C-alpha cells in the first residue's frame, strides 16, 4: 500500500509539473493584464511602471525561471489584483468550495444510491421510469437557469430561504440543491445499472436461498458489490466540483474557489490562477487516493 | 451444396428494428426534424431570426396574433423565438456533434493505444489525460477563445479537448478487459495482426459503451457551451446557439420566461431523444440482444 | 412426523419470453424421504435446476410462473404460503448449495460472517451463530478454521469454497439439502471428497439430499433413487441401479450409452517409431514471478497422434498449451516444429506457424466473438492468411466446413449466441480447420458440454484425425473422455510431467501414486462398479494423506 | 482556515440571522455587484471600492457636489492659486483619524506621495497624476502648498479623488484595515463575504443616522435586486434596467457614462465624412429608449454630459433619416469610395446590461441603411486591443463601441485621450484639433470653456468622429424603510451619511 501511494504520488507530481508548465505559458498567452488593472486613460508611463513592478517586461523564460524558484520555496507570489499572497487568497476561498462539494456529494451519494437501488430492484417499473426520466430532465437543464428559478420561487415568492450569500445553514440549501441535480442524475444511472447486474449475480441467489430478507439483500449483499463502479463516478464528479462550481458560486455569491478562479482568469491574475490550480490538483490527488482506499475497503479482492 | 444467402440490406434491418422500439422511433423523428431545420432553417428563417423589431419585443408565446412565426413569442428585441431556435439548431448541433465526435475519436484512438501498447506509452498517455482533467476547463476556454477567436471552430476545440479524457479512460479500461477475452486469444492464435485485433475485435466491443457516453455528452457539451455564454466567454452574438439563447434569456426569467424556456426545452428534448436512441442502439448493435427488436418485426409482418 | 419430507406434484413452470411461452418444467412429480438421496439427472435445459429453484422460491416472477402443481413440505403446500413465511423456510428447513461456489459466495464479505448470517436471519443470536459457524467450519474440514473465519471467498480453493457453502447450508440443521451440480467444476479428487462429506453429513443429520446433476458417475456414487429429466419432463424414475441396468426410456438409454470411458481400451497406436515427431518439446518451463507453473516439460507429438494431457487445476496443463501457442512466452526450453524452434521464430515465421498449429478453447461462448456472424468468424482465417483461399471461394468453403462439422450452411449469417454449446464448439472447430492445420490443441474442449454432446464432438475429432491426419494435443481433467480418444497420455501434477505412456498402460497399469489417485477418484457410471471402486479409493486417499508430497 | 471556521460557526448559529427582519435597527446592508477584493483608500476610484471607502472611511480635500453645486470643501476648508503652477490648501482643524491621531498637512503630503509611490499601483495615481510632476510643502500644520509641472489649472478638482491616510501607512503594499477621517470606521472584513463599517463617534461633522453598514457582493444583478425585495438588503446601488421593475423602490440616476461608437477616421470607407454622417443618420435612437434601454437615457450629441465645462449646446442630436443616409452613401460611392467594404462593429460584452441586444439592433439599422457591416462582441481585455493604441496596421474599417465616464466637470482628459493625435484612444488625426486641445488644456476661465466648446464642435459636426448614442442611466434599488436618493455620484461612491430612515 505504501509503495502504491508512493507510485501514485510520483505520477501525480509529474502531472502537476506538466500542469504548471502548461498553465504558466498558456496563461501568459491570454494577453497583458496591464490594461485590465489600470484605468483606460492611464498614461504609457504608468503602464510601463506597472509592467516593471510585476515583472511583465522580463522575457517569458526569465519569468518562468523566477516562478519555478519561488515555487521551490513554496512562495506562490502575490496576487496582482489584491496585492496579497496568492496562496492566502486561495486558501481563504478553498474551504468554502471544499465544504460545498463535500456536503453536496454526501447527499448526492446517499440519495442516488438509495433511489438507484430501489429503481434497479424493480427495473422497468413505474418508479424506475419516473426516476430515470426526471433525473435525465434535471441533468440536462442549465444550472444557472435552475438556480435563478429556485431563487425566484423559494426566496422571493415563498420566502422560505434566503436568496444568496453565506452566514447561516439556510444559506447553504439552495446552492447545494442546484449543485446536487446534475451529479445526482448521473450517479443514479450508474447505481441503477450496476445494481441491476449485481442483483442478477449468483450470490444474491444464495442469499435468497438462505432466507435473507429483501432489504438486506439490496442494501447489504448487493449494494457493497455494486458500489465499485459507482465510487469511480463519484470521484470524477467530486473532482469536477472542486475544480469549480463556478456558476453556482457566482449566482449565490459564494466566495469559493470556482468563482475565484474565473475572476482571476478574467483579470489575468496569474499567481492566483497557478496557486488555485496547485491547491485543487493536490486536493484531487488526495481524493483519488481516498477513492482507491475506498476500493480496498469495499472489495477485499483489490490489493495494492 | 446449398449456397449461403446474402444478408438483408442494412437499411431495411435498421428500419425494422426502429419500428420495434416506439420510444426510439419518437426520438429519431425528433432528431430528423431537428437535422432538417438545422440544414434548411438558416436558409428560410435567417431574416426572422436576426431582424430586430423593437416594437414587437417580448411578445408572449402560444398566440397566433403575431403570425405563426412568432408562435413561441419574441425575444427582447422582437425576434421570433421559433425562428431563432430553428436557426440556432445548426450551430448548436454542429458544435455539440463535432465536439463529441472529435473527443470520441481522439479519446478512443488514444485509449486503444494506451490499452494495447507498452506500459510506457500507456503511462504517458494517461498522464496527459490527468493533466487535461485537472486543467480547469474554463481556463482552457479563456485561453483558446482569447488567443484565437471566439469562433465556433475554437469552441469545438475547447469542448473536445476537455472531453477527451473521459473517452480515453473508458476505452482503455474496456480494452484491458476485452483483450483478455478468449476470442481475442483465438484471433492471436490465428495469426491476426495487432491492427486487426484492435479494429475488428476490440473496437466493436468498446463502441456501444462510448456511444452511450457520447449521447449523454451531447447534453453536457450544450450546457457547457451555455455556461460559457453565461460567463461571457462562449459563442458571441450575432452567432446564436441554444446555450447562448438560454444565457441571454436568463435576465428576463421573471418578465419573459419564454426567452430562456424554449431553448432550454430544446436542449432537454434533444438530450432525451439521443438518450432513447442510444438505448436502442445498444440493443441493436449487440447481436445477443438484437432479437428484442427483431421480435417486434415478426408480429408486424 | 412422517418419513416423507418433500412431495412435488404435477409441477409446471413457464417462462414468458418475447419469443413466447417456454415450458421449462411440465407436470413433474417426485418425492424425497428422510435420510434419502434423490438424484435428478438431466442435461442442460432439461428443467432440473428450475424444479429445484421452484422449491426454493428462486424463480423470478416475471418472467417465470408456476402454472400448476404443488410442493408439499411438512404437509403444507409451499406455493400457498405468504412470501415471508416462505422466506423463513429457506435456509432453516430447506437449504441449497450450488455449482460454482466462487460465484455463489458474496466476494466482499468474510466467510464466517456469511455462514453465521444464514443463522442470524432466522433469529439466532449473533454470538451463538458465530460459535456455530466456527464449529461448522471445523466440521466441513476447513483447516485453521478460527483464522479462516475472517478470510474472504477468493482466498480459498475451489473445494474449500464448496465446503464453506455446505457449512452455510447446514447452519440451521435443515431437513432437506438441495445440491445443484455441487461438484461439476471441481477436480475429480476434490469431487470425491465433497461427495463423501455430503454422505457423512447426511448420515449424521438424517436430512434428505436432493442432488441435481448431469453426471451418471455422481448418481452412481451417491444416489438411492434417480429421476431422469429431459426437456422439462420426467422420463424415468427408479433406483439408481435399476435405471442404469435396465433403462426403459430411449432418452435414458442414449444418455447411458453416451457416457464415456466404457469402450474397450485402445491398443497401442499404429505409429511406426521411425516417423519424425511433428513436435518435439524439451525442458519447457514457465515462471510467473516466483511461481513455477511449468517445470522442465519434455514430450513429443507424432503426426496424426492424439496426445492427452491430464491433471487437476493448477497442474500446469493450460500453461503448457498457452506457451506452445505463444500466447505467453516461456521461461526456458525449446519446442522443435518442422526443424524450427517455436520459441525463436521471427514475427513473419510465427505468422506462418499459426496456420499449422491451431487451438480450440474450453468455452465456445467466450472464444467466439459475439458480434461476428459465423461466416465472419470462419472466413476471418482467410482474411488473415489470404494465400489460403481467394475471396470468391470463401462462401463455398464456409458452407463446406459447416457441413463437415455437422452444421447447416444456412447458419452462416447467424450469431454465436443463436447456437447451443455443442454447436458453438463445432463452429470453433470449423474455424480451426479453416486454416488447414497440422495440429490442433484442444484446451478442455469438451469439458463444458453435456455428455451426449461430448460424445458427438469427440466423434467429430476422431473423424478429423482419421480423414485429415491432424495431430491433437488434448488437454482434459476428465479421465473417461481421454480413455476413449487419446493414443498417449501425459499426466501432470504441480507443473511437472509425472507420468507418460500409451493410454492402455496408463489406465490399466498406472505407476505413480498420483495417477492412481486420479483414476480412483474418477466416477464410474455403473453404480455396482462404483461401489467397488469406492472402497479402493478410500485406502488410496489415506495413502495420499500419509504422503503429502505425492498429493502436492 | 479562518473562513471554514466562520462558516461552520455560522452554520451552527442558525437562528442568529436566519431571516433578517429589519425592524427598528439602524443598520443597512448594501449589495455590490462585484467582490471588493482590495480596500486600500488609494484604490477608491474603482467604483466598488469607492462605494465602501470614499467619504465613509476616507475623505478627500475637496468634494464634487452632485447637485451641480461645484466643488465643495471637505478636509480642506479653502484653496487658492498661489501662482501659475502652485495651489495653497487650508486644512480643516480638529480632525482625527479613527486611530486617534490628528490630521495635519504632513498627512496630506504623505497621502499624495503614497498614491504616487512606485511600490504599489494605485488607480488614483494613474487617474489623477498621470504625467504630472508634483512637489509639496507644509507651510504649517494646517496649510499645504502643492506645485505641479506642467501647471494643472484643475488641481483642486483632481484632489476630490485623492483619499487621505495617516502618515506612516504602509506604502509598499495595499492595506487591509484602512484608517481614515470619515464618519465610519472600517471594522470588519470577512474576505469574499462582507465588509462591515460602524459609525465613528469622533467624527468631526454631523453624526449620521446609520449606525453600521454591511456590504455584500453578488455578481448576479437579479439576485441582488431580489435581496432588497426579500428584505435581506437595503440598497443595490447598481443593477440592470431589466430588474428595475418596481417604481416604488427602483430609481434611475445618470451614471455619468456616455455610450458611443468611435469611428476610425483613418480607414476607408470611414475616412469619408459622408459615410460617417450616413452612419449617424442610420441610427433610430428613439427606438432604444424605453425598450432595451431605460426610458431615462438621454440622446447624446457629444461624449461628455451637459454638466461638463465646454459642453456645446449648439450640437443637435442626429435625426433618424435612413433615406438621406442611403443617398450620402450613394454619393460617396459615385466618388469612388469603396463603400462595400465590410465595416466591423466591435462591442464589449457585459459593458452594460443589454449591450449585446443594443449592438445587434444597431447592426441591423446600419445594414438597413445599405452598409455592409458585421458585429463581434469581445471580452474587455481583447476589446482593449481595438480600443487603445497601437492599432493593428491592417485593421479594416471599425466602429468600436465604448462607454466614457467623465463626472469631473472638465473635459481635459476626455479630449486628450479621445481626440488628440497622440491620445491613447484617439482615432482622429487632425492638426487643428490637436492645437485646440493643447490651448484649452493650458487655459482657464471663459477662455477654457470657449476653446472646449469649439473643440466639441469640430469633433461632432466638422469631422464627425463618433456615433454618439446616449448619456446612460443606472438603476438603484432602495428599500422602502430607508431614504436615499441615488445621484450621479452613486456611480463612484455611496455616502452612508446621506441615508436616513423612514
């Protein structure tokens, strides 16, 4: 297991280095941020001063070399826009997204597994068709659209929930609900498919021959086996969410990393972009490790 | 010695199997209508779709008062929603179809290579996929769309690149499984080349799974494109896509819901049609399952 | 309580498929008494397993429906009971074990947990259930049972898994044990052990044993009475001995006739010693990491000769086949074929060699590409080796080959799943023949087939050998089949060749203990003969247990 | 991890502010459209920073009145020119910073130096001191003299944008806890979530009614507007016309922006005056009003609002006359002008609500008049490439849509940047115009006004360098429980002291 983690860490570091090189050079291609930071009528001199101050006049190779040296010292540089350490900016935003993604994925997993299992048990039945259709509709509706409609209904018309923002537990409900829909539809389908094939396997027949009741057959005997393909998808979805629940964070005014990243991209705040990517990539790496760990916990046949 | 008969023509087979699955048939009919409007819509409706009429703006839908063209209402500058949806179907379908197709082709090709070559090559390809997966797709979109132009081609490029890893990983996983199957070994024993094994034996087993993913990806790509428009970096007017229409209609949700509703509905219906079609296709492509569709044929005969 | 445990009367089961109604079981009646062993004998599709499933309420509705009849246990008609009461009978009063215990044990739970669960679901407190599970593990002969309680199914051997299944079934001391092909996938020696374990347990508990099997040998070994089923109907009933000796029904007669291993032993084949061997293998070995799967194997195959390789699972016989066909690379040794070493061929030479040496795999369902038609499967040989046949002749040649293996040319546009197991294996043989090979390696090519089909396929292979002078390397674990077909036999154990000789010598005068044990463990279809052999076997098995080296 | 903690704690304290009900409290919540990610007073010309800091936390020497009452005293009580290039300011006595230190002349000098420091990039520096050499001298504690080179006749006006910080404020980085002399103290900043100001009890002026103000950030205007509707917030200083649906709470105010299309006078066929006139005649400006733009927008004749010095009242709004436009185009064609070259309209996405629709309609109008035209919308940084020099050599005829903001009352920067040959965003190269601008920049009084007026005539009538469209309006939503009148200043500041409760 240790050797496995080591091997995974090495391959992740390779990916991360590749990622940094790509992001560094590609983001430099998106243009000079000077114009974005100074008023439109700023003079040529003050533009020059700005470039000098942020090292934008150096050759791109020198910039890269400086950056690599800084990174080696774990110094991600200062945000151009905020004049504060980029890492600090990122670490302020990241916990929000982490928590948002975590809660959402817990709920998604729970409901998708529950409903998907029940749908699979009576595959082709009314409940199955109903959930399939609705999950498909839900997951093909644009999320910003759903978000606004939800606000109009639940916050403005019914006044049950606050429109947006942070502060209380009520503020989390709408964003989580909107984020919930798409991964739920997807994971539901995977659970259903996986469950259908597991329920037809031989050991389920054994359990029935033993006299095991229906509920434990589904949730004890079948589910653990059916979870293997499911957790892969859960991992992918959680990773996608960590990389940015941009739309939801934007609409609900959530100070998460997705919004930070899109803002930084639009503002060409390179240091923040790079720091954010490093942090999320690290988080995704850890999450993938956890997924692998979950595999070994679920299935004793898998050993690393 | 009795001669072996020629098999039935492919198109006839497809037609009969489609008739057996009414859900899939509905999906196909919808998609055909869509394809026709994508091809001919812009020719006939370009004007109605782009000509503003500020005096007839935000006309409500489901009324024939403003002529059949405006049956679905008009948008914020008085253009027919119906015409716009039909005209936009060309760009939308073009973007999603090409993106998905390109992603599928590249991902599948790389996945086959990764699954059937040396661990070294395989690792290299997988690391590349990792990079793409942890590369925020928005950043990629911004880079490509700024560096180059925010054109349809570049949008396709972005959407395709971000979807490649999905196909790559699926294909590779399937290849690893299929290559151990007995019939592949049987082909090796007969002296089949790697190329033949990959193309004739492994690929046909992988394709149905990929097609299922692809149909779902269609929706994903349409929505991603919409989100890019929402964030202001997607397709730019005067080009129109459903995604852009939804994004543009969003501020009017309260006063004129139809601006965002119809294009959203178009996306949902297309997704569902494709989904039904993919379920049908999975069955039709699998000789073991195909009888389910051929039975219907017998009762019809 | 009377002696009668179970009474099945006029049972009929239908399956509603899209193709219409299929009568899987029609008007079947039988009964089982306390302490009795009843065998239901039949081939695949005979309805024997469906009957058992009906007793256990394991038929999925839809598509399956019990249309008629009654299943009486303890005076009650099970079919009239509410679902939950029915469930409570399962495992407590009537238990069942299955073929392929690996698939029937839940792979992600510890075996101890699975055994005790069978009691917990019927209200036994946890601690008591765990204690009894441990006892049962001991009883069924799992060594180091305390530790093995916490092991998972994949960590056991096939025989041990079946023992665990049995332990699980016996938890509540059921009145009836239904065993559905309990030994089919097991090695012969393990099969013998499992069957005697069942017998012992039956004596201990007095339960009724309902044994479902396709194997006349198993019937001969264990059954008091036998019910023969064919196409969903019972065709014959009687004591095991009387049915074998004096079958009334045609189907039963055919079945008994098809049982292998009854023909007189072949005399020494008429191969002149001065002939050059077709294949000369020397010091072949194959390691997987630290495991030596094949050690220093040397043998030869003459043109037109049938060489059988026998051994139990793990003996290295499949490794031998795969290595010879270059599906994996050897760790050492040579294999001279036509003056060339098979293991040092260039790509191009290997390609040419593929024409000459072909293989027929164990499971035709797996070895035929399900997405290709029969025509495509067979003609692929010529697509790969275009020099054999011009494209315009493919059609004619495919119909010729299909006819040769006993199929119809109009089948060419069907897919593999539309054929039965035996037909699929014929297709696989036709595919091998398409390349006009000099030698065919059959890896357990008939093991998965029903007895009557097995006989037909063997007959086909015999015919090919005679008419086309093809050599066969025939890998099998089933000794009676080998006895009928092979010229020479190679016995393998733990990666080594332990004995070689012509068929007559090996069967009549085995030298090695291992060979003797193998022969002793194989079951005879004749109950009387089998009864004699049983005594013989017991002494031998004791010998082997005393000498662990010989028993690996 | 501070944030994680705070949101967890927040989650725990469900009942605290679950459903904000504003009863008799004197607190207000203000929704800003973009996250305030810096709070340094020297960044206060950024509108969102200004709405928090300017005149609430930090004050300036002078203040531009929003009711047309000119420049008013704030931290300076009086100012006068000493000579051609030097101004003397008399400072308000008995003023304290919120950290307790007294305000004096050194603080003013320090603040201006800090603003111009090359260690930090202050927006205010580039905006107000670009191209100026500044030297300062404290005559006594409450008197300061500022000398500029070249002379800056409108220096007191410029200083209305320069915030004063205490001496010793970190000059090498943006500060995160600004200290000022204003009526409010910067008391809390939960990054990404909110900023809280509380009333400064030691303020030198009148004590305002509002006790504390919470600023939150919502980039979605519809959500922001909904927050006032549900009582979660009190003021949305800037929102979309689309969401301004309730006349009781939604007020429009001139936001000092002027929307126009700049014509590139250097490239054929736009180098022909008739073509430029035809473009102006092709636009039906009335059609926009009250449809996709607000009712209150004012058709523009020049790119500064009428309150600006030198605004030319003689210029007329171009009439909608497609016939005449077509005729002019034909005339030009007859003279050999290549009028069929495709003209590119270049818009900036998200410039203002509905900009896309406006551009699409304008495109259709221009096409109707017989032009061959196309439209492209670009993100701001890319749009900048078209808007600012250096221009691409092979750019083709372009109409670049832009908004221009001049609330300062003097067009000096406008004229130089937009119309001077050397101006960064100028697409007109005319010697006479250049010299007019140079003269006006140096002039004062009536002469200055007359010269600017002439320059606007040249630009708008003689050369026709733009398609002036509208003086725009912004919308603010104000909760019924408070009294706040948005004005042109609301675009850059939001003085809490002006808020009263109903």
